[in-house]
C-alpha cells in the first residue's frame, strides 16, 4: 500500500515531471504558423534518412513540442520550424519504472496480483478505520502527552480527514485491478454492454493514390467538430489511418473519440464517439479519471497526489501504534468504555 501511495503521488504529475526532466525536448517558443503534418513528416524524414513514421502525436499546447513515433524511437519536433529537438530511444525511463511499480511492482503478473489485493486491503482498512474511530471521534492532536498519545491522535485525525478521498482512491483502484470482473458486474447491473471496436486491419493497395495525414485529420474533424487530434497512426502500420481525437471540454471521456479511414480514398471505416459510449463504459472511464485525479483537472490531481502520500504517513503512524499496541490500546479501550457508559 505504501508503494502504491508513493508511486501514485508521483504519477499524478507524470506529464509535468517528464517535461521538467527533459525541458530541451518538451518546450518550444510559439510561432506564427503551425506546419502541416505533411511538412513535418518531410522535414523529419529528411533528417532520419527516410525512416517511416509510425504515428504523429500533435501538440495540444502552443508551448509544447509535437512528437513523432519512429521505429527507432520518439522524435520531438518544433511544429513551427520542423526542427528535430531530439530523440528518445524506446526503453524504460524513471517514470516508466515508477509506473511499472504502481501497476505490477515491476515483476509482472505476480506483482499485479499483489497490488490489486493490496487495493482491496486499503479499502477494508479505510472502512475498519472509520469503525475504530467512531466511539471516541477524536479530531484533535494532544502534543503535550508524549509520543505515544501524539501518534495515536495523529493517526486518528489524519485517518478521518482523509477517509473519503482515500476510500475513493482505493475503491477506484480495486475496480482497475479487477477490471474484467468489475466490467462484467457493471454491465449486468446497468443492463448495458461494451461497444466493440470496429477497427479492422487492411493492407495498403499497391499503386493507389493515398490521401495524406492532413486530409485524414480534416475528414476526422469534420465528423467531430470541436475536437483536436492527439494521435494519427499511419496506414503503413495496420492499413488504415487511425485518428484519436480529444474534446477539451470533456474531462472524463473526451479522449475516447476515434475515426478510422481508408487511406486509398478517405472512406470512413469506423467512427467511435464518446456520445455513443454505453453507461457501463462511461462508468469505467469515470472510475479511471477519479483514480488518476484528472476528473477536474489540476486541482483534483493535486489532491490525488497529496492524499496518495498520506498513505505513507498513516503507515508510519500505524506501525508505531502496532509496536506499542499494549501500552496504547489498553488506555484507549478504557476511554471507549467510559464513552459508552456515558
């Protein structure tokens, strides 16, 4: 639980921390004109000897660079000049290790099972903690009664003040950990089913006049006005243009829009809109945003990070209480009896 809390606190700011650690790659000076995807592709291909582009990840902010996924790595590009700012080879970064620890302890399926049951334990700990707090309802810390009383009071006060957010984080973590089982249950309760993806693999037609990435994005945006492209997968990898679109006004399911196009003629192969999500899909998406703290943007991410770190404080104070349980629990039990007798 401590590992989940500390790593979760870090991951709440994963994009910002990644940019801070690689400022020369992440930030650009806004220009007057953003180059088209085709212009960026030409500039990058020239510098990489014609290496094919797997996907574009256009910047959603004027001060952040765009990214191009190549077989050899990720190229960061100034979308105003076409300059390649640098390349990060594929492989685990520090934040990648943090994420691996958070979801599977860095050891695969065994670690994933340990952590998802730890989320269950965290949820039970919150519920049992409220039960133990209720008789005395302690909401203040007595600083002058010695370390044992201080840690006892601190554990109680922090526990009750963080009860709701920690319960939400633990509960949403349980749903993510047992996602298949939770999805089945939610589908049954809501009488809705997950909408299957309609993407299909196609091979490019030899000699066909293909539409370019800019035309594909224009078609996709015409189907979903007000959205912005955040990923454009090239047809060389899967046979279709696959455009991911985000609605900036929708923080819960805004990034779940997608369009697949036939590169030979621009025909629409599939369209997935957030408005078409089933109730169960929306609940699962909402659960994910609650767990990451992104449900209301930066303020809730700050809260998620703070309360995730609280897990460490509760573990520390809980360990102290456990080590001195005989000296602490006997007076506490006497106080509970006094409260109940009154």
